[in-house]
C-alpha cells in the first residue's frame, strides 16, 4: 500500500448502521481483536478488555438490559411514552441486526496511580483500541459502529454479560457486513480545527 492508498483507506472508514445478516467467521473476529490490541496505551498498560457477543441468548439479555435502563432513564426525564417505545424498539432492532457486538471495557485495575489524569489516560487508551477495531473491520471489508449505550447502563451491562467487577463498560461496537453505506459527511475545514504556530 502506498501512503496515498493508506490515507484513502483511513479517510473512507464510516459508521455503518445497517448490517447484512451473515455471520462473521471466528478467525476474522480474532484477527480484528488482535489488531485492536496493538493500539498505543498510556504506560503500555493495555487497559482494554473486550466482551464478544454473537449468541442469540446473550444478545437478547444484553438488549433487554440496555433498553430497560434506557426506558427507565427516559421515563425519569419525562419523555413521552411513544418516543420512549420508538427508541427502545429501534435499539432492539439494531442490537438484533448486528452480527457481532463487542462491548469495549476498561480494566479499572490497569492503572498506574489512582489519579484522575491516569483514569483519563486509560479511557483514552481504550478509545484508541476501539478506533483500531473499527479500522480493522474496515480492512476486512466489514462495517462498524461505535455505540455509547453501555456507558449509561454499567450495572445492567455487567449483569447481562457477567462481566468481572473490574471491567467497566465504555462502549459497544457493532460489526458486520455492510447492508447500507452511510450518507455523505461534512468535514470541518482544517482552518477551523488547526492552529499552525
Ligand atoms: C464516543 C462516540 C460515541 C458514539 N455513539 C454513537 C451511538 O451511540 N450511536 C450511533 O449510532 N453512533 C455513535 N457514534 C458514531 C458517530 O455518530 C459517528 O462517528 C459520527 O457521526 C461520524 O460519522 P462517521 O463515523 O461515519 O465518520 C459514536 C462515536 C463516538 C466516537
């Protein structure tokens, strides 16, 4: 691959939200996880942990846990019933449609010191592994989408997936064959986001 090819590859990754139903072979899932685990991390502590969900029993348990919390939170905020049920139904559909769900976690024990900056560095490190996972999926010709829901449902996610106490859910990544390419995205110009000094 030339640098131009690599830039084109990196720039062409998009969030895919509609997936084909085909299963993703286990060796492909493992290859993507191995690539994700090559991400840089603060103090090389590699604080990322991954819970891979492909079975329907666990998927249903996770969907119920996440949407149960979503419903409770929206109800507490006073959202209209129709809006709550619409969002819950869409979320369940999305969880059911994605062939692979990977809950991206941070090992809260993988930290050098109990200081807020160190926690931030660990969270940043986990996010880099998440990006690397999305790019690995892109390299496989698969689509991926970062989903924030488990952040709002720590205990529910832990219970549904029987996660160890020290695994803190940061996000969930949907992966699978691409059914629908996302639409165009408007990027901020460099002049708005960069200062050259
Ligand atoms: C921290 C983070 C949280 C996100 N949460 C969600 C989410 O909950 N649901 C969703 O559909 N997409 C989510 N996304 C995907 C973004 O919407 C997407 O990256 C953004 O719109 C840019 O589009 P692109 O990924 O196609 O370039 C999230 C992305 C990040 C980095």
